[in-house]
């Protein structure tokens, strides 16, 4: 336990004197599976761009791939044609893509039909110690503060809007203020809206999908003030709320509860489920949810921490650990952009990218002393295993696991042509498994969850192993990620991941006393393991380099 953790975290608030106007600069809140970014566009009180880790357009239009045997035949008979043959692998236009859930916007106050008053003193801060975003704005004769957080017990975002300044002349006057609260999605040609509306009890919702099984309901409800004038337009639904200063005796406020329900197979009454979630949250109330959220983060910060002489470095540590905690505690691990994307289709489809991209996410998971954050990666990979096993059998002819270079929620390879040649993904994913076993040793977990997957990945590399004309062991055909010769043999990126994987499988097999034939074969192969390719004392991409060398990325894996 790091007793100073909560205090250290509290000293590293992120403060913007002028609230960020774009989602790219927004402040993150989340419960590990659901969350988003809080910011304040022009003429608004705030906006929340949100999503959920399992919110994907999933379908993939597959294409014919060259098998490993076919690639090796080409290498023997006409190696100069391999790139041309690989280029014939044309990926379908439809591939899995990570999608935003939507946006909740609270428009700036209006009164008597007049345009919004001049807005000033708009501030926002991220309190990582409590896991909440605090903001404030001021108009000519009133000021309001806001607090936004995501409930740790349900997929509900809660925002409390409350007057903190009211000029005496504002009370009991003819000026009745209104604010419009809008739930919307940006135009997306993939989206099919199944239903949109407002229920009798004031829940505004949008039920939509992407023309396949998955369906999603996003919804919000207001508590603490009256609502009226619902407006539906395109993929937008909004309500107007009254801040009735005409009859007010004190400062006013209200709470917005917003949720997102995802059904991956499209089953269930999602509107009813959303209504139930919001009703439970409203029954608990803002203060209870806020306190439970603060209690969670207090415990979170006690699990690990640092005290550094350089306050900037310490702030980087705590702010990044906060982002891990906010998006790494669900059944699905973050993909390329995690929860922090609001574009209609995430760049690079937001895919899981099985090279250094996924490795960088996994690096801190072991040493952080937060074992709960490993679970999402385990469960995500376990989702993939059926698809990966099938593709490995069909393309590589082995009962092993060749992990995809790029994939969506269900593990189907999305990389075509020479990109598909990259063979490092199994090693990168198994680097996570290997370190999880080392940091959190548990013999039962090792036997049932970790070792079988690692052995199957190691078996794929046995299949990738070959002998050259001189009888020397080599691995390929492959490609160093996005650089160097194509095809490549003995890519340093591959070798630096295969060797520690193989050594770990042998060690685990001995510890578990399994007597695995695969481990025995690996032990023999390790005796002939190739040297890491070098040129003039410098590591290069692969043994296939013919010109000036490129440095291997990342050389840190060379073992």
C-alpha cells in the first residue's frame, strides 16, 4: 500500500484557465469500460463525447491469402515475384472499426428569446484524485459550476450543474432562463437509426446500429428541474430545461444522468435497459454517486505511486496512471485510441495493432501493482482465440496461434499483402502474458490461462522456422514493421520476441511438470537459434537487408 498516493495524486490537478473547446483537448473520465472526454465548445456549458470499449462495427469482408507453403514455394522458385503476388491480396472495403457512442451537449443559457449573454470566466480542471472534472462559467448576472464524473458501479455519466453566484437583482425578476440539453451523433453513413424519441418520463434516447447485429442505445434524463419542448432532428434529440429565476428564492441547479447500453448480438430491449440504469442512478442521487466514485479513486491511488523530485515527471506519472485506471478495468481492453476518440470512425479503424502499439499499452500493466487492469487484455485476447486458431490452421497449416497484425473485437486479421507478413504480433502479445505471469505468479492461472496460449503461440513460430541452403535456422518469410526488405528472413524484431517466448515456455513447462512435446522441440531448436543480424556492429532490420541498414525498432527486445 502506498499511503501517500491519494495526497500525491491530489497535488497534480490539470487546470485550464480557459476550458478546452475541442474534444481532442478534453478531460477524461471513465469507469474502465465506459467513458469519454469533457470540454466546452463555443456557446455551451459543456459537452461530453463518450463511447464504450465494445462499441464496434464488426463485419469484415475477407479476401484470399497466400498460405505459408505457397509463400515458401514462391521464395524457392521465383523470389523476385513475391511482392507482386502479395500485392494481389486486396483487403475488402469493410473492416472492423471502433466507433464513438455519441455526444451530450448542454447549450448556454438563453432568456426571453434573446441570444446567449456574453460568456466569460470559463474554467475547467481535472481532479485526478477524485476522478472528476470540475468547471465553471459566468454570465452577466449569474455564475454556474459543474461537476462531471462516471459512476464506478454502472455505465452512467453524471453531471451536476449548480448556481454558485446569483446577483440579487436576478431573483424574482421576469428573466426566466432556459438551457437546451442535446444528445446527438455526428453524421455517419454506417449508422442505422432504429428509434429516437423522448419517453413520457423525460428520457431522451437514440437507438441505433451499424447494419449488423450490434445495437446501441444512448440516453439521458434530467433531474431537479422541469423539462419541455423536445426536438428531434436527424440523429439528434434534445430537451429544454427551465431555470426559473422568476419564482426562485435561492440559487438553482439540476443533474443530468446519461448512459450507453451496447448489445453485441442485438438482443434485449435496450431502451428499457437504459431507462432502468438511469432510474437507479437517479434514485441513488448525485452526492452518493460522487462519494462512491471518490472512495474508489482513493483506494486506487493507495495501490501504487511514486514520489519524484521533478514535479513535472511526477505529474506525468499520475495523470497517465489515471488514464489507465479510467479505461482499463473492463471486459475489453482499449484498442488503438481507447475511450478517447470522438471521430465518427476512429483513425486506422481504431484497431488492435499487434506491434509496438499494443506493446506500449501493455508495458506498465505488470509493474503498476494494479492486477485488475490486466484482466481486460486477457479477456480480449480470449475473445480472439477461436478466429486466430482457425486462421492459423488455414494460412499456416499448424495447430497454433499466429496473432493478427491488425484486428477488431473478434480477432480476425485485417492487414493485407506485405503488412500481413509481419510475424511479430504473437511475440508482442505473449510478452504481455510472460510479464503477467512473472509479476503475479499463480500456478493455477499459469496452468489454465497463460501456458496453453503461450505454447500455442510458440508452436506458430516453430512452423515459421525454416532452414536455409546452408542448413542454418531462419524464420520467415516475414517483415520488420513498416521498414526494410520484403520479404525478410530473421527479422530482429521477430528474433527478439521469439527467443524470450520460447525460453519462457520451456521454463513454465518445467515448473508445471507437463512434459510437453512442443517444449522439448523448442529446447532443441534454441540450440541453433540464429544470431541477431548486424552490420558494422549495428543491429539492422533483418538478415535480408541488401543496402544501407535501417536500425531495428525496437532493439530493446533483443535477448
